[in-house]
C-alpha cells in the first residue's frame, strides 16, 4: 500500500515539503452514531431498553439479543438489531460488550438482506459499534467490508449514508483503505457525493477524504468521475460543501490523472474565484491546489494567469494566513515567470 504525503516542491530557494492546508478536522464533522430519529418500540420494550442503557448490567439483555440475531425470524431480527443499535449508540461501554458477546458476525449477515429495513438496522448497528476503536479491526476481520459496500449500492438513503460512515470508520485502520477501495467502494461513494442528499454528500466526502490518502484509491476515484461533482460543489457557495470538496481535491491532485481531470472539468476558473471571494480557509486550500497544478507545467501556469489569478493572489499574500501568504507569494512569482505558450504540458 502506498500512502502519499504532499509533494515536495522547491522554488526560488524555498522548500515546500508541506503543500497541505493545515488541520482539516474542522471541515469534516466526523460520522458519529446514527443521526436518524429514534425507532418506535412497544412500551415494555422501551422500558427495558431505558433500564439497560441506564444500568451497569446490560449483559443479560445483550446475550438475549445476540441469540435472536442468530436464530430469530425476520421481524425478531429487526427488533433485536434495533435494540442493539440503540444500546451501542447511547452507551460506549455497551459497544465492547456487544462485540464480546458475538453480535458482529450475525449483524454482518443482515447487511445482505433483501429486506431493506433489516439491512438498514444491521448497517446502523455496525456503524455504532465501529465508534469503539477496539471493535474496528474485529469488524473488518469478520468480513464486513464487502457487505458494507454492497449495502452502499443497494440500500435505502439512510443505509447508504450509514454505510459510508461505517467504511470511514474502518478506513481509520490504514491497511483497510486498500481493501475498501478494491471492494468497489470508490465509484459508489462518488455516486453518493454527486446524487445523495446533503447528509449523503457530507458522509461521502468524508469517507473519500480518508480513503484517498492511498494512491490507488486516488486513481480509482478519478476514474469513477469524482472531479465533476467536486468542481460543481466548489462552484456552488450555497452548497455548504465548498470546504469539504476542496479538501478532497487537495488530496487527489498529487496524481497526474487528477490534475488532468481537474483542468478538463473546468476547475481552474472555480479555484481562482475561490481565491478571490472565498473564506480564508477556502482561499488557502485553493491556492495550495493551484500551486500543485502549476508546478513544472507552463500550460497550466498560463491558464491560471489568464483567469486573472494574480491580483487576488497578491491580495492574499498581504492579508491571508501565514501559510496562505507563503503559497500565494510563491504562486504569484511562478505565474509571472516568462514562458513560451507552446511549452508542452506535463500533467
């Protein structure tokens, strides 16, 4: 597995070993437990769950629920999966207990159910269990990745969103990133990014940002057509997706396939506009991307300069963050260099 760091870039005696744009954590509100409304249960079941969640001794209930998952009817499995989902959502100690009592494998079997509601409850229970770091390796080693990817393809909107979040959680173990990519997740996440609701778009972008730290996943994402929705979302300031989309783009542009696709999808004018009118963070991300795009590429430099990038870059070099100022100054100097318009592009 090849995990890429930002490219080293030396220019005018300056060494830019870090072309990143600082801490991205605030741009990605991490996928936490399921965010859907609480499910309806009969009053006696509700009381039982409330008592179990409040009690330090939920062991007997968890054992019973795991048994139902393994041998119950469809309706009984639905109820058991819902209860496990709630127990795992509301009390962190229960996540370890549920895994210890053997719930993970029967829950994974629910992910391939043709009953969409049962599939949703299984996916969401797996997501909630994956919030516990100790469970992530067990979930992956128990064979959850491929069923989660299938659920990302076949499930209802909530299932798709929660599958993306669960895959994100599993991708936080580095060796799972390749396995997730090779299981066909990237095209499905790109589709969710393009066609999902706002929650789906956010969940997809967060998962893609994590998975695309691996070179082969960057290429898969580009081949799946990620550049078109990224550029469209960055161009739409009302989408609330400018920062997230730009961060995903920032990890992609280290590969030539992504730089080529970015230019073909009209990304340069969008990035220049963000440098001009975006927030301070958006400006910093965009100038970092443009700097990588223009490195050793006279054609791209000419395209960026023709879009009128120099005036907003000069303004950013005077009023941006320290990191943004440095990148803006370097890119401005690069764009002002004399060059032939016929220099062949090196993607």
